[in-house]
C-alpha cells in the first residue's frame, strides 16, 4: 500500500509544483481532484485482497470490484475514487479496465508497486 501510494504520488505529480495548487491539469491532464482521489484510493484499494466474501470464492481475483462495490454502497466517496479502485487490476483480471487517464495511472502505479514487491 505504501509503495502504491508513493508510485501514484510520483507518477501523477506535475512537473511544476504550483500547477496542481491552481487546479491546472498536470502533464497527464488530471485535475487536482482526480489526483487527490487517486492518492486516497491508493490507501484503500486492496481492502478485500485477502479475506472472504459471501459473493465469490475468488476474492484475490475479484477484490477490485468487491472493494469498489462495498465502498460505493456504504460510503459517499467521489466517483473518481471508486473508479480508480474498481479499475486498479486492469487487464490482469476480469474487472473494469482503466478508461480514464487517472485510472490508467492508478493501474500502472499498482503494477509498479507489485513488481517491486515480487523482486
């Protein structure tokens, strides 16, 4: 989770430190709101990665969609926050594939953090 947070923070940061203070899109065109949603989502994206679910026996494969559904049903998070979590596995599994730039950056950040962990 810490690696994911650091990776997303780094990859989504504007080359100009003042850019996101004024809500000017960064080099990838994501807004300050999208970046903040991605940072927050990085801290919660794997809440169902290990555990049990009444809905499926495939918790590891479905943890992205289960977490997004649970958080969406039980809390009032911004849609961007939920979409980042839902799409963080991307093409690795059968869940939602990243559609927006912020979701793609989120997916790549998770992929980088996972690759570092496996070394």
